[in-house]
C-alpha cells in the first residue's frame, strides 16, 4: 500500500504492531501517530477517514496519511477509535497536493485537509452527560442542590442528556457550572457523542406487490372487489397512470414516490389499507439530490477561428503543461472549452472547469448540462453539506467525470484528471484570504494538473499580468482570439466627464446626461441595461455636515455602510450593525447626509429617473439565498427586468442578447485604489463589464463615468490595446520590484492590545530581516484597515528574489521564527498570519 511519501508497507505477521500517521484538522505542522488495533488492521489504508482522540476529550476526524511499524518516540500512541469508511475517501494524489499546499502557502497540512473536506465528511462531536454507575446518593458525602437533583432525576429515566437538554430542563443560559459541580461530586460522567454528519437522501416509494404486478387477471379481479371503495380505487389508478406496469414491467421495481399520492390529495388511509392487504408495498430508496439530465446530441458549430484556436492549444499541449487562451469578450471561448472537454472525457479522463464566481457557475451550468447531462457535477459553497458530499462521492465513483465549480473544487478526489480549465483566470476572487490555506486557486489548479500529468488551459479576455508574462516568456503556450463570435461587434465606448456635467448642472442623481440619454434610448427600443458599481449598500457612509464625523464600526477601523432598505448601518468586515442614528454621535447635529454611491442607492435613483423601467439589483445582499443568483438571472433572461444594477458579479460571463447598454458609474473608485494592481484591475473590470453589451447583431454601447477623462488608461481600454497597457505597467513593476519580478509574502501580526502587537511585529520583522536571502523588507506598518473585529493589525511585506532557492530558504527559516515567537511568553497570544501571493 502506498504512503504519502511513495513508499509501501507489508505487515510481517499478525503479531507485528502497525501504526498510522494521521492528518488532523489542527494548525500543527505534522501528522500524529496512532496505534492501529488488530481488529481494524484489515480495514485501514491510505486516505481512509478514522476517528481518533486528540487531547483529553476531543474526538476528531482524521485521514490516514501513512501506515508503518515505527512507534512515536515523544509520546505514547493512542489507539484509533474507529474506521469510518469501507473505501478511501481521499487518494494519495490529494494528500500530495495538500502537502504541497502546506509547504508553498506556509500553513499546515491539517489546515489544508480541513479546507478540502466538506463539512458533511467531518465528524461532529457534542458533549453529553450520563449517570456515574458508581454514584450512590445515600452514601455520597456531597449534598446536591435543587437544580442538580432535577438533572439526576432526568438521568434516571434517560440514558444521556446533551448540555442543551440540561439548559432547557432548568431554564438557564449556561449549564457549565452545574455540570462541573456534578462531576466534582462524582455523580455524572461527561463524554463525547460522535456522529457522522453526512446522511444520504432517502425516498419512501410505493410499488405493486409481485402478486399483482406479474398477474393482470389478479389485478382485474382486485378492481372488481374494490369497485365499492372509490378512494382505494383512486389510489390504485393513480399508481397505474404513473407506472404502466404491463407496458413497462421494469418501472414497477422503482415504483412511485409516496409524495405523489399526498400531492394529488389522495387518501393516505386508503393507501395504508392497500398496503395492509398486500396490494401495494412500501420501501426505502437512496436517491441523488441532483436531478437526472439527458445530454443533448446537438453538435456545436465552431467558427474557423475557434477551430484554429483548438488546434493551436492541442499543439502547445504536446510540449507544455499550460496554455493561455486570450479571447476578447464574446469571442466564443465557452465553445472551445466544450470541445476540449468532450475530447478529454472520450479519452477516459476527468475534467475540472474552474470559475471564480457562483454567479458564473449558475449561468454556465444550464448551458453545459445540455451538452454533458448528468456526467457533470457542480460544486460551490451555496450547496448544502449533503449535496457537496454527494458530489465528492460522485467524483470517486466516476458518476461525475466533469466538475464545474469555484475555487474549493480543486480539493475534490480526482484520480485521473486529464484537463483543467480556469475560466476568467485573472479574477481576484480565485484568491482565498481566510482561513488558511490562503491559496490562489488558479496557481493551485496548475499544480494539481501537474501532479496528475494533466494539461491546464487558462482563459480570459484580460489575462492577469503574471499569466501574460509567462506566455510572453514562452513558459505557457499562447493562443489569441481577437474577433467576436458570429456577427457580434465590439461595443462603442463613451467616456463621460462627471465634473464637466456637474459644473453645467447636468448631473442628476449621480448620472451624467450621456448616461441618462443612452439608458432611455435602450428602454425605448425595449432593450436591457446593465449598471456596474463596485460597492453594495445604499451609500458608502453617512457624514455629519456640521462636524464632518462619520459613524464608525465599534470593532473595526472602518466607517459603517448605510443600507437604506433595512434602515441600518453595517460593517462589511465583522457584521456589526446598528440602527441609523437620528443625530450625530459626536456633536448632536441632525444634519446627517449620505455620501457616495452604493448599489442600493443607484437602484433607487434609476427608479426615480426611469419610473417606467423595471429595476433590480444583484449584489451580496440580494443573492444570499441558495438560488438567489439563479432567480435574478432567469428573470433578467426572460426580459422581466429592464435595468440590472450590480457589483462585480455582473462583470463577467453573463450573455444576454437584449443587453445593449452598459454603464460604469464610478471608474475612478477602481482606478485609484491603493494597490499596485489598481491599473490592471481597472482595465480588467471595465473591459469585462463592457463585454456584456451587444453580444449579438446589434452594436453595444458602454458609458464610463469618470472625473479624469484624460487618464491614459481610458484610451487603451477604448482601443482594446491590452498589450500596450501591459508593457507600460510592467515597466513600472520591474522598476519598483513587484510581481511577476519578485515573490510577495505578507506577514500580519494581530492582537487586541495595540502596544503588544506593534512590539511583536517589530521583533518579528527584525528576525525576518536576518534571514540570509536576497529580499526587500517593508514595514512593519499599521494595516490599511488597522483594526478588524477588535484586533489591531501590523504588517510586514517581503519582496523575495525569484531566482535560486530564496523562497525555500525563506519559508523554512520563517517557520522556525514563528515557532520562536509562539514559544516566547510575551508574544504567545499574538496571532501571526502568513499570506503568500497576497494580492
């Protein structure tokens, strides 16, 4: 059997003691060794989930990483409590991937495992109490109070109680003091009840018994007998209408969902009577949570450019692992993906299509389901735990050889990947910020493909500068599509000067005259409009006109965002909220005004400016529900919405033929953000959202509102001159040492005591400075947002030389330094967060 390190083991004889190195979901940089009980030796292998005790009380789900015969030297190995699987839920390639992720992103393999496994595959452990068998109330030297008596009386009739049961029983909010007292008095025992979270979906189904299913005459006779019992007759007729047993006898095996009878309003007592009389029988069936879809046989017609692009990609794949498909918006990249996926599946390989947003997943799923049917699994965070486990199991069983999903789908148990496609590869949402591992899904997907000896295709209309740099330096293959698919034309850009309109009193509710005219024109032609603003809420903040103070979050260094519909101020970092104040907290003035534009306020403004239009909003607040995205997109696609206002969710992937006008209300907000990528992000977001306009025969219109219409970036965007902008920006990055010319690592120190965390950050920074590699150290400085959730944050930024072994040496020494920091009593409570490739 293979281990994490590629070696094998063979049990020598029945008496030889076996040990397992178990990966546990704890932030400790190693696996833990446990004894394998002889009773479990035949049931255990690499990748099996096991139940183990960690510490004195915790019970955790672990994954077997290695099996061997070496007992640990530092501690007495505890036995594995139980094996949870009959087959491996994780394969050796996944464990290698976790190990790489832990090493590259400076975290622990247990953290990678914790991120990888869906919650439904992790055990839940809850504390319970039971009577101590040795306890005798008459001989006990400890008296009990009234509340303790109630608990013991309840335990006399019930074997066990949860903490919540005890709280309800006594009507108290916290039971811990009472439990502790009973434990001291040796009256009860506390234990952990462990249960597996995942439960399959079970349907109760009804079918004809074999006596009647196989004998038509017996059934005819039965109908004569129940002729005087119309309710029983209705039940039987309903079954036979749905399941024609004599035309298709095989259908009777599966039967009919019991709900069909109740939904039809039929008598349940009559159904029970028919079952009692052995006419119908009830049985349980485990069913999929995903509806079965038959794949379409329609062939996709590729243009000459698309066919050429596919051939070029295949040629590059002969010698390179990665190719970049640089196709302008609307050039037909999806059709290329479909063709390549088809060929990979036909060869017997698995395929992963990675997308940055759930919104994109929703939009593409319907389209791809028609092509690939039930071969395709979908994986994202809006799914329930059980649904995600079902996809996980579907990948293992081969039910889903194709998966379309967001960044977490790189953790699925693929064992024969042939192709990984990363669509919109430039997107910032591929980056995971919290918790660890803080990975970049595009980069991790390339590594995952390499482990499987698979190929990776990166697709984008506006590639990330790193990917384009790798293509220009011949590390990646490069394929370009510079024409839109079919008859669609590129949109016409208009740069609208906000300040100019303001001076002439032409600005209405933050809309320039040009913006209003183009929206009205589209509405008159019964066309649709998309309005982009990268800020949710009614307005970024409230401000007092008298003293200039804005309400701030109690726990973070940020102003609170004003949400008019809910009549509250919210912090988008920690979730703190409060009612809108009637007066200024600082001076008492009632002159509080909303400053800036959020999607909620834009929605209101558009409703006032265009009262005849149907306006809707797509942002995090309106799409929180599981099918929030889907419902909005279906409504928009059906033409029930005229104007859709949205955050960056609407900037990519949406393809609606009636959208002819796209408006960007405040381009400056993106362009002048304090980040070395600000220009790159602005070019990408404006180009991407502009690409939603005019995707069929009619030419689209894009209006970009700005206070600096002469900025050089707008000329590049209007002319679609990505390469010229790239060259200019890369010259600056090389000059000031930014990626892709260096590797960035951000190290954040966090604590509620500002003085302590600043001292710890300086101490840590000095230790990092002593690491003998070529680097530039910046900081430590207070973070851009200096306090989040009552934790003060100080940051150091390391610019590492990319040549040689500088990264490996730095990361190794960094780990030793962190161990030193945590061993220091003064700084032990300071939390240090390492973020590799932070931006």
